[in-house]
């Protein structure tokens, strides 16, 4: 049921994006620099694109910058988690070693009694 609801929501979002794209097909001139600065440098980079391409491109670039920013911000948390994971595995190995060392009975009579309790 939830899968169909997800497909319905994705279809609605896709339809809304299609409607926005069809309504904003007018071409606009996209420039990398202001005219005076471009004339000073002798480089004029510009291209003509539909408005919806500029709009959707801006959204995609914003989401990517946000993801990268958040990934960089969480670096210290990932490092801490990695250190703690290594520490936990080391302590688990030590505990297993200690359990093995203490589980062996010191006396043959105690070993026989422990075997009979286990059955």
C-alpha cells in the first residue's frame, strides 16, 4: 500500500515539474560575468537557455552543495564513530580472551563436574 502511495506522490511531483517546465520555456541569456567586466577581461561567456533549465539547474546545484556541506560538517562524527567502533571490537576481543581463560577449570575433578552439569 505504501509503495503505491509513494508512486502516486512521485507521479504528482513529476507532473508538477513537467507543468513548470512547459510554462517556462522562454529562453533567457545566462552570463558568467557582467558586461563591463567581461569586456575588460576580453572573455564573454554566455549561453541562451530555457528558464526551466536554469531553475532546475539551480535547484540541483543547491542540493549538491547542501549535501557536500553536510558531509563535511559531519566528518568529526564519522571519525569519532570509527574510533569507538575499533575500541569496542578491541574490548570484545579482550573479553572473549578473558572468558576463555577463566572458563577452563583448574582441577580435573571440577572439569568432570562441569561436564556433568552441561549434559
